[in-house]
C-alpha cells in the first residue's frame, strides 16, 4: 500500500466512523476493578500478556517532563520491561532505551517498547536487552518524527500502535514498518484522552478518558471496536472508586489493567491504587 492509498483509506475510515456515530449509540455497560498485585517499583504504564506471564513496561520522566511533574531526575534513563508471574513475582527484566514508555507489545521473540517522548518511536529489543531497531511511527511529520503513543499490542504477527498524531490505532508490518490498516479513535466530547489497546476474539479494546485535574473527577471508560471494520461496538463506564487505567491486556478472557501512578494534570500518586495491576470485570 502506498502512502497516498493509505491516507485515502484513513479518510474513508474516518467518514465511515462519523456515519456510524450518527446512526445511533453503541451498546453500553459498566465495569469494576479488583487489585491483583503491585508492579515493581516505578511507574507502570504498559502491559502485554503472554503464555509466560504478564509483561509490564516502565515509564520514567526526565528533563522538562520530570520538572513539570516535580519529580527528581532518574538515576538512569533505562526503562525496564518486566516479566512477572500472576502473583507479581519478577521472572525476567529486559532493559530498553525507550523514553517515557506509554505502550508496549511482546511478540516475534521481541519486546516492542513505544516511546512518548523524544526520540519517540518504537524500540525493538531482544530478550537479552539488545536493541535490534528503533523506528518511528509511520506517516510522521517531515523529518521523520512519528509523534507519541499511548498504547500498543501484538496480534497474529502484526504490531499495533496507538498513534496520537494520527488519532488512530495503526497496524504495521513489524519487519518493514509499512502501515496496513487503521482504526480511528473513538470520538466523544468527554472522551479526549486515549490510552492502551488490546485485542481478543475479533475485538479491539481501548482505554479512554476525560480531561481532569484529579482522580475524583476522572471518568475512565473502555471502547470496544470491531477489529475487521473499526466500528465502535460498545462503551464501558467504570464504576466510582475504580483504579485509574493506563495499560491494558487480555488474559484468559479477562481484561487486565495497570495504574501508572502519574496522570497528566493530576498531583502525583493522586490515585489510591497507584502502581497496582488490576483485573477488570463487567457488572
């Protein structure tokens, strides 16, 4: 697919999404969260479930970002990918040069850490912490900067990236990094923040939320897209008192989330479940 063809396909998908929205509301239900275990020390802001266990992506803030959050400079800029068992025991640590990690995927024998700060892009790292490649999200600005991301996942040999610049969940070929397909972000006046994605049984799930100044006024939700068409199938509101969802993964038919502990516009650790891994159940 050429860039011109892909841009045309994105425009068509956006028009289709707008048309679907006008046809009526998607189904809606509610969900609650149940704490499972604390992540390793740090800010957990990405998840990936594999047969070996749960992978957790570490987020660090440095430079101007650390200053804006009133955090000290980290002792090292290395950001870890931890493999833990379902009790939270660390089984393996892969070190990566990602920056402000806000999404990850594990597949093809690699960890794919997705940065949300310069130099941006996707860091492909092997299981021995060796950097294999660093590539920008496709269709970036002149000069190659593909912008930031708040999520990613691996599905059937393909890498999905939640692209903030494109405002869509982009599927790329992990070998060539050519874009293949995009699901536009769900659009609603009170859902302007987009976080992690995961795929299961023909559906893509994504965390969304409203702009807020603290935990008490945050209204997170899940959106479920039909994977084949990108159509919004349903939305899921979280009940009051739920964890603050950032990362998202699917394990044995259950959605798993993580509460990073930092949130744009909030005081640090404002969420009472900062740093926790939790299960999401529909009610």
